[in-house]
């Protein structure tokens, strides 16, 4: 039997292991939300009351220090969940990071009571939650390693290549890139100017053109 066009769970490959009863219960407990780009999805210190499954768009999860310095922890994409939210729901503590919609977002919102119900009754749902959690923890450990021990020039080169996505241009300010890398804008600006001097990039206002991507890869 073909799935119902209204069955959003079929849009999330990671939910393919759900049995029909759990799938139906998940649909009945959750509600859809649409958030415009720029929306603060959650903030540091705010209570965590629901589990979000992203259907479209992108949410940037970041940490802001008392000094105002920011670092991007990860991005939540379509079909993914936020492990900061998962950790807060399981521990009963408030958010210790913030999430910002980088584009228009649609998501399914599962209230805390529904999250706990499905976590307790469905092995497949537990697998979905913990698989996502484990995968993201691994990427966060890699980020910690890069911040603590990685060379900033290599991290900046890798960031530019990732954000260009093969297009050869990154639309971002020096401050945007500094936030991405958890560094100071002055450090990023100095490195970009060095990259430009070597002929690897061309700088303009709010834009970095990758003129020699191969050199960035080899850096």
C-alpha cells in the first residue's frame, strides 16, 4: 500500500524502522510548525519543552560566551534532530545553547510528554533518538579537537571549501566566519588577507571568491 501523502514520517529516512502503531502515535502526538529565517528557535536559559524533527530548512546551533564570542556547534538539516534538545529533555535542564533558523524551516514538534512516551514504548524510536545523538556527539568531539589543537589557517580553508559547496563563492562576512570557527574576527581577517596575497581567494564586501580551491585543499 502506498504511503499517505500526509504521512510526514515517510519523509524522514531515519524513521523507516518504525512500526505502524508507533508511526501513527508519533503523527497524532506531534504538530507541524513553520518558522521564518532568522527566528530564534530556542535560547540559552530557556526551558526545553518539545522534541523537534526538522522536515526542511536549516537551524544553526551555537554557543555564546559572556564576552560575546560565539562558536557554531553544528547545523540541523532536514530529517535531523537537535541533540542539545535531546540532552535537555532527558536531563530536565534548560537550554545551554541557542538555535537560529538560517532559512525558512518546517518541523514536527513532539511535546515532552509524547517524547517520553515514545521513548519508553518503542525500541525503534529509541534507536532513532540515540543514533542521532551518538552521531552528533562524535562530530562535536571532532570540533573540540579542532578548536583545541587544529591550525586556524587549515580550519579556515576547510570552512571556506565546505561553505562554497563547489560554487567557488562564499557569501559571508569575516565576522560570520569567525563565529563559525569560534575565533576572533581580527584573526580571520588576517588569514583571509594572507590567502588573498597568495592568490587563493579574492575578497570583496561580504563575499570570498575561491580563486584557487586546490591550494586551499592542500593547505
